[in-house]
């Protein structure tokens, strides 16, 4: 089993295509690993062993399909994507047992590419959180240290991939929800350019910020998933009609970083970084320099407003996006109420979690008459300024490099009661979502003090995911990496 | 003249006749089982997204062009947030700060001649569903068939000064929508809805008075009555030294009065903001020009042409052009038989009378323009009398049979043959010797009696002219 689950997605895919291994063996290995690790990490909200195994048998019978790049590969997806074969709860009680009759475009693409979806990952309720502690169902744990959070909101996905339950997961990133848990769990996570991957069937949190992307153990694995999930979708008006490059092929075109200019925003390399995070991230920059990159300091003057602008916009959109969970059409309804207003109030008060309610209220407030100009409108203006900061930086740089989080994974329960501090853990990730740019976390190594993974972010201009992947792979090869998680015994 | 001046502005909601809804591919068909024409998008299911129907935009642009609006090259869809069971997403996708079109105008004809009414803005939005409250059980149902049907909201300037002008404006707008074939204009079914803002002010004052918003007017007559009532109510209030309160009032059809919605109308804060699921709507100027070139002749222009080309009176031209189908019917008939005034009279009289009586519109009638033209020709050629023609018309109207065929089958051809008629005249005169004597003695009013008898004997088929000639020869 170890042989199988320690392989990368690319490796296992090759073995499957060449019939060196059966789909059933791979799927069984994953479920064995799930049986072994799941009680420790709580990464999954649902799975379907039986139907996955029978599907595997069929696939073994019919044989590999070279046109399907994920043929037979077991993966998981965050429970934010609508699936016909699994319920879709979004980590919320209000959608307990909700069974969509339609499928997210991304899930359709993964299935058409031959992937076997084992189950769905735990997450912060409606993707609101940075630790997966806001899940209404369970606390996921970090495979490197079970007392620590796996990050969030795609914490279940990161923990699954790190623990070897699957070969990849797909998460979503509204303000860092792919990149931060990837950093905490020592894996690779890519937030594509806004519009690169269809949002159809992705349960919305902040519609102008949400973007789905791969979470994998290697950069090349992310490139392969990107090949499958990218592209215009007529069902999503905000998805871009831009050609999609072959990301995997792009990786072969670059073995070093010669001629590449990488900018370090001074605003991100000063404030509040833990010493081990700063040290690890500097190691990553040194590796890039050694590989031939020119490292320059750059200015992002509006960066300090990023987190405020992000939370205002995300909460405003969320307050509207979550209005549909009213107990009328689907999901949970409070049946004790005497009238409509009471039914709305009780349903939403009882079935939505505290953090979700907090964000709906703040979002409602910032859109209210008399406050709109001071909050929402101002935040939208800051958003444009941050976009301009990036555009200016990319006039002289190919990539931007920044830390992902101020420090490695924190303990479960450590800051859950201090929402503001929790929001501040997103300080390095949110500006990217405001600007719509792609960014990727790659694991750098283990922190000197905590022994926990530390990641670094590579940020590229819009629709230049190939650049982050190329640079990411060069650095992945140059850096020590994190190895296998130490918390699973 | 009252010392108060009335100020009225109207907000129209027109359902667009697109095949599919504005943000999904469900049918817009009216009727049907509850929730038959719905999909996850209609239901506001988690994760689904709106995709704009280009046809709805096309219709919106056509309307904007027809009323001389400036089309904004970039407009924004916004979310209007409020909770209601028939609003599945918890927000309505509409347009707010940057609408599709602005600054238009429309000419109307009311009693006092032509007048121009300003159009403030035209924007696009989705319709909501319907809540159905059971009268027998303590339960409400939601039907989302109407959810997502495209609407144009057309907002006028407060340019109307009488309820009559308001109705004229409504009719003019409706006419344009029908001419463009983008809305079926049915006020009863709600595909053409109207809310009014009404206020009064002392004549000569520039500042507007406090306005009330009137809702629930489902016909032109309702609009007229509701506005008349509301203006009177406001004048009474002011003259009694009281103040008009800004509020929404519902028209009570039964009692003919407007009533305050009171507590129900709380000050809503809709928290409008740009819908992040839809990109800005960018209108290509070339597309606008193509649509402009393709615009049909509009009611006012057609009306003027009917007066000049066909020498019709203004009033007739107004009625004929009020509906595109009716005007088309007229022009097709005239093309068959070039007697515009006579055809117009038949339409204004018999045809509209029958349509009204049967509650039909011209598009639902069986009679064709060619058949009406043929009927008029039959009269002109003395094949039938005007009186018989009216009988024939009813047959043609009801069954859609050619008038020649009706005349032939029923043997209604007019008898103009004087030898045949002479026998009838002789017979009638022979049967009434007393009357003949009295006539000869000077009782000239008996003339009608004889003519009546002769026409009756021939079942109305006698050519009255010929009968008259024979009669005068025989009786002097």
C-alpha cells in the first residue's frame, strides 16, 4: 500500500495507463489509507467505497483510455462543489443531506477525464474560515501534528492530500483557502486566475473572489489537474474565453530560472512574520536566486489595505449569496415557527454557524443605505488600487514571491475565539483574490522551531499560471521539501 | 380650473416575449402546471449561475431606440436584496446605478393634441415568482414559472398633468411594445404592469408636492379611475389643511378608491450592489445600428401616414394604428381593394364591434383582410346591399368563409333585375289596394311601408335603387 499511496499523481497515472497496476488496487490502497488515517485527521465528510470499487472493476475490465489524463486516479473534492453522487453540505447544517440534481462543471470535467472521486472533504462552513474549525460537522486535524489545524477553508482537502488518502483534491480559494492550508499541510496548492476555472456548481461565498484550484503533492500534479479543469464554461459568465495552454508541457520548457525577475514586495516581508517562517521563505528566495532568478524588492503601497477591503467585499457578497438559504425551497427549515418572518429567523439562526452569521451581519451592514459609500464602495476602490499595484509590479517582474502565512499551523482552539486575529492570518493571501491574479503555494521545508511545514507563494500576472508552475517546479527541485507527515504515526 | 396642478410619473414593467428566460434556458410560456418551467437556476439552488439571454438585451435596445433613449455602452446588473418566498435567491437581478438606457422621450396624443413625455430610464430585470395563498388550508404555495421572465422597467419623468395624459402615455408605450413585437401588452395577465407616482402642487409652483405611489391597476380603466380618485383625495386633504403622506397605496377595484398599505410597506433597504456573477453588459454600437435600421414603423409615424396617404380622419387613424395587427389588417385589405375610407369604416364599425363583443383581438379573429376587402367590393359592385353585407359579415367573422361563398350558399345575391322586381312590386301593390289608394290621396309617408314590404318579400335582396325606380313609375 505504501508504494502506491506515496506515488505522485503523475506516476500513478502512468502506471495505470500502462496497466502496471489495476484501478482496483489503487482505489483499495486509498481506502485502506483512509481507514487508517481518517480517525486521526477527519478530512472527509462523505465517501462511497462501494461504488468506487465497482467503478474500479469496470474500468479494469474496459481498460485504460489514453485520452483521459486522470484515468483511474482516485481524488477527492472539497464539499463546496455540487455533485450528483454525493450530498453537498458546504460544511453547513443548513444544507444537511442536500442532494444536488446537477453537477459542478469542474466535477464533470474531472469525471470525464477518468478520475475516481472517492469522497468529499471537510471545510469551514461555506468556506468561511482559516482553520476548518468552522465546519458544522467535525474538526479536521493537521497530519503533521494532530493538535494543529490543517488550515482552511480547504483544510480537509489539504489534510487528505498530505496524508495520502488520495492523489489530489480540488479546493476553492476566496482569500487564501487553497494556499494557506496547502502551506500548513506541506503540499502544493494553486489558485488560478479568476475566470480560469468555471464556478458553475461551486457554492458561492464571495462570487467575485472565489476560484477553484488543485491541491496536490507535487507541482507537476497541479499542472495536470489544471489541464483538466481549466477553460471557458458557457454556464459561467465570468469564466474567461482564453486559450488554455498545456501546463504539463510548459513544465518541460524550463529547467532553471535564468532571465526571470522575481519581485519581493517589501510590505509582505516585514510585518509580523514568525522567525522560522521568515527563515524558510528566505531559503526559498535563495534557491530561486541560485537557479538564476534576479531578485528585486518591489513596492505594493496599497497592500496594507488589502485585508480590510477583502473582508468587506467578501462579506458583502456573502450576505447576498447566502440569502437563498431561507428554509423555503431546500435544506433545513424550522418547523416550529408561526409565521414567515419567524421561520426565516429561526431557520437561519439555528442552522447557520456563528462565523457565517457574523459575516452575513457585517456584509449586510456594509451594503446598507448610509454605509455603502464608506465601506463597500471604498473597498471596491481599494481593490482597483491593489490591482494597479500588481500591474505596475509586473511591468518590471515576471513573478512576485511572498510568504503565505505569518506563521506555521496554529493549535486547534488557539485563536478560534478571536475572529479578528483569525482574519489577520490571511494577510498575505487576500490581495491576490482582489486582484484576480494566480498564485501558488509550494512547500519550502519544515520550520526550525515547530517542525511544521512552511510554504511560499509565487504570484504571476493574470492567466500566467504556467509561469508559477514552471518556477514552482524549479524551486521544488532545489528545495529540501517536507517529506511525509510526521503526525500520523 | 382647479388651483392645483396634478403631477404624474409612471413606472412600467413589460414582460418580454423571449422564448427563454433572462438568465436560464427555461421556457417563458404563460400557463402550465406550477413549477413546470423551472430549473436549478430558477430555484436559486446552491452554486448555480445566471447567463444573460442576448435576445432580452436585443428587445431592450429596440424599445430604448423606439423612445429615443441614449443606450449606455456599458451597463451593470445589480442585486436588489430582500426576503420573500417567491424570490428564490433572496435577491432580484436588476439594474440600478447604470441602466441599459436613459434620457428618452415619447410623443403622446391626448385630448389636447401632441405632447412629449420624458423617459428617465429603461432597465432590464428578472421577474419574481408567484405566491399562492390557499383559501381553505393554512398554507401557501410558491410557483416559480414566472421567475426569471425578462422584464423591462420603463420609468417616465413626472411629465403628465392629468389621468387622461397618463392613460394616453400608457397606451402609446404599449403600442410601441406591440409594434416591436417584444411584449404582448396584456394588463390583465400582468405582462404589462403599471405603478404611478402622483402628487399635486399649487399651479405655478415649481417644486413638486409629496407623492404617493399607486399600485394594483390592471387595466387602462383602473389607471384612469385610480388616478382620478387619488388626485381628488390629495386635493381634499390639502384643502382641509392636511398633508399628503408619502406612502404606497393600493387601488381597490371594487370600491374604486386607493388605500394605504400601512404597516406592510416598511422602508426597505434593498442593499443594491453590482452582481458579481454577471460581467458588465457592453453594447456594441454596430449592433445598435443594425437594430435601429431594423426598427419597424412606429405607431405615431404610421398614424400620420394613414392620415396623409389614405385621407383618414385623425381619430380613425389613431384607432387603426393603436395595434400593429389592426393597422396591418387595414393596410392588407386596402392593398386588395383600394377603398381606404370604406374599409376603415367597416373596421371601425362592424369589425371592432364584433371583436369587442367576443372579447377577441384582431390576431384571434377568423376573418382575413382579403375577405373584408371582398365584402366591401361586393357592396360597391351592387352584388349585395349594405344591409345584407352586415349579415354576410357576421358569417365571415364567425366562420372565416369567403363572403362570395356566403352570398352564393345563402342565395343572398341582390336582385337588380327590374322585370323580376316588377312582379314583386305588382304583387305587393295588388295585395294592399287600400294603402295604394291612401297613398294616392296624399299619405306620402306610406312610401316606407311599400318599400319595406318589397324588401321583405325579397328577403332583403332587392336592390333598393331599382325598387325605388319601379315604385315611382307605378305609383307616381
